[in-house]
C-alpha cells in the first residue's frame, strides 16, 4: 500500500469540517419553518454582500468537494477496486456533473 493511500485522522478531520460547512450552508439557505430562511435577513440588509457571499460559499463547496473526492478516490476506491487514480481536474468534473444533474 502506498504511504499516501491511508485514511488518516487528518483526512477524517477535513471531511468533518466539510460536513460542518455544508450544514451551515444548509441552515442558512433552507427555511426552518414556514418563515424566511436566515440568509434572507442578510439579503435584506445588503443584496450585493449576500450574493457575493453566496457565490463564495458555492465556490468553496465545489473546489473543496473536488479535493475531497480526489483524496477519497485515490486513498480508498482506487486501492480497493484496483481503479486508476483521479487528477484534480477529473474530480472537479465529476463534482460539476453531479451538481448539474441535481438541479
């Protein structure tokens, strides 16, 4: 087994931080009840700040998700199923295709 092909505590910590970030984004953009979403308050305060922040969060989710997919694939999937390793461009394309299909 390759030395970088190990699921480490650092990888698990990065995955946990990504899960927390996704949870925060989900909380901000999804209404909790029949009321407005918490993000609507930011949009009422300053639409340019809200739109810019939303785009920044989207970029973070896409690029961080691609990096995590690459790490997971290269450290686990490629070893277990004897498949080729992914480059960052491959993983970014996979994340973007999944995002497009989920719309």
